[in-house]
């Protein structure tokens, strides 16, 4: 009898000890990446370098980027993408500018209260909708540094809420083909959503539940650049024309074609033509940019943080009518200026540097990344040069796709600092705040640097003890209203703490079991 009691109590303790850590670990299993490398930036709309379960602290994961370079308060574009739409018309054939925003895995989008689930995977998806207007809208992304001649394949998950009334709640009604979804590829990297060069997938009509749109395949053009387009079209001006998108992908599905040894014939001798006057070469040390498909003068001004007027002045003899740019053209971004002789040597800050610190310049075949840390006094992630001062002791680590890294620590005096002579490709910029500060944006940024590009990243920090913007500060921009994950509770604790607590609880239970067995023996 004593032996039987001992076996029963020991079995009970071991069962609980085994079940607790396993159940907690299963509840936190991370999302698995697909076997093929996804070539898109931010394909699931979670934001740069954020996990699928949204465990990282805050940060802005959207931009105001649109196809016409105009910002609208109702359009929040996922990082890495560009929002586009068709607008205008007459009568019932009116296309409206949509409202676009990121939606969280929270009510009313999480499938509770009898509503359809609007998240396919992860914590965020993206929504574009119109009221009583037709819709022809979506997002696109340009992907560079691809092997010319390779075959790529794109696909995405999407679904619609399409109905002309509220009698059906949050479910679709009427014409089941009202909202048409497609994914397209421009094999030469064009950015016109209505171009005849785009290869479109077969139309899909998923409603109230995610369905796969695509795939569609294309052969990469000679420039090694393609564009991926997500497009939703509503045929009727229903009250609810909502298009939901999540989990896009672009993968290489075939290797490069085998080159042939055939020597092409020599081109015919051209007739003598008058040689046009070549533009004056850029001055020595100038920051330049080589134009690629999709570049505009306004976009370059935003990219490099300069005024359009400055670009027009520096490139007066290079620009075509209407600020026209041509692929391969050299655009001067900035020219060097004489630096004044310093009158005093500033105090040295602890710095670990493995990159040059000369003027920002990307030589041919390389790129440059410039960084600057500032005290974000109102916490709006936008630097106000007159109010937000440079911040020392912020550490930047730039990691190349192959794993090599360079590190720089700010001194708060001489920034921006530029990592130079970088081979074009994908990089991760990681940031470590100074003691007593925290970032107002993401801790990591994923970026694609192209030949000749000089990219500037400004990052803001606020004091830890404040937790809120400084008194009297007025934010200049407001993030979209989104439901946040509820604080507290078991799900919000770190996985290591949960598993460790479960192990301790199990050991305590085994000890109690042994003690009870000892008492039973004494009573016998």
C-alpha cells in the first residue's frame, strides 16, 4: 500500500513538472521563416526588424510615402512600401482616394465577437477602404540588386469586406466579384501602377477570410530591378469597400541562364552627328547620386534631406523640362564647403570606429550611410534642428548582409558621421541609447543601399525617467490610432521567466510530494 501511494504521488508530481514548461513554451513558439529567402522589405507589414508577436517596445512602423509624393493625414503607408490609388470620375464611376492604415491583432480585427479575423499572421495587417466610392488602390515596392535574367515569383494573402449596407454586420454581401485582388511584377522596376509592362496574376475574389493572390512570375530585366504591386479594384461604389492585405512574398525560383559564347556582331558605324555640349563635371568632393528607374527630384530631396531648390541650383544644366531625370544621369546633391579652422579642441568622447570620418561621399561602386543622434524633446520622432540638440554616447553598429560590422559612438559635436565605401546591398543599423535615454523609434533599421547612394538616418532619444515628452513640447505629427496589446498578464512576461517559474513550481511540488510520503511512512 505504501509503495502504491508513493508511485501515485511521484507520478502526479512528475506529470505537472513536465506539462508546465512544455505548455508555456508551445504558447510562445515563434513564427518560422519560409525556406526561400523573401526579397521584400517588411513583407508582413510588422515594421522593420519586428517579431511576429509584437514583443518589441513601441516605435513608428509607418510612413507617409505615396506615389505622388504628397502626404495625406488619412494614409499610413507600411514601411518599405508606397501607397497608390486612382482618383476622380463622374456619376457612379467615381474612384475615391482610400484611407489606408495598419490594423492590430485586437478588436474589432482579431476575430472576436463574431467578426471575421482580419490578421493572416503576426500582429499587424494593412487595410485600405473607401465609402460609397469605387476603389483602385494598393501598394508597391521596388526591389534592387537582383540577378538579371533570373525568374522571380510573387504572391500575397488578401480578402475583402464588400457590402452596400450594414444589415450583414462585418460580413460581405451582394456581388461576390465586386472586389478583385491581383499581384503584379514590373520586370524593369517601373513605378507606374497602370503600366502595360506589369505582369498581373489571375484575379482573385476572397471575401471575409484570407485567400492566396497569385503567384505571378517574371524574368528580371537587364538592370536587376523589379517592382511588386498589390492591387485591389472595387467594381461598385458600395458603402463598405475594404481591402485587407498580409504576408507578401517575392522569391527567386530559377537560377541565372547559362551565358553563351556567341560574340555579337559589331554595330554599324554611325553617321557623324554634332556632339552636344557635356555638362560641367561635378566639383571634387561633391556628393552625387546616379539616377535609377523611379527617381524624381522631389524624392531625392526627401532621401538626402535637402531642399528641391538646392538641387535645381546645383543641377541647372543637367535637368530636363519639368525637372526631368534620366536613368544613369549624375545628380549633384551637395558640394563641399571650406571648413573653418577650429579654435578649440572639443573633449574627446569614447569612440569605437572602424569606418572613415571624412566628408559624406559615395565613390563609384560604393554607398555611404550617415548617422545622427538627437534628444527628441517632444517624442515625435521628427528632429527639430532649433530645439533638438545632438546627443553624445549613442552607439551605432552597422551590420552588412554577410555579417561584417562597423561601430561608431557619437560625441554630440561633429555629427552626422558617415560610414563610407560600403558595397551596395542590404544592411542592418542597430542602435544602443546613451545611459538614461531610450529610443523614440525602432532599435534596428533594415535598409537597401544602392551604388552611389548616401543615406542619412537621424534617431531620436528621450530621457528614461521622463517616459513622456518634455513639458510644453508640441508634437509635429501623430501616429495612427491603433489598439495596443493589453499590458500585464501572463502573456506579457518574458518566455524565460515563465519557463523558469514553471520549473521552480515543479521542483517545489516534488518536494512536497516527498514530504507527504515521509509523513505517511511515519504514521504507519
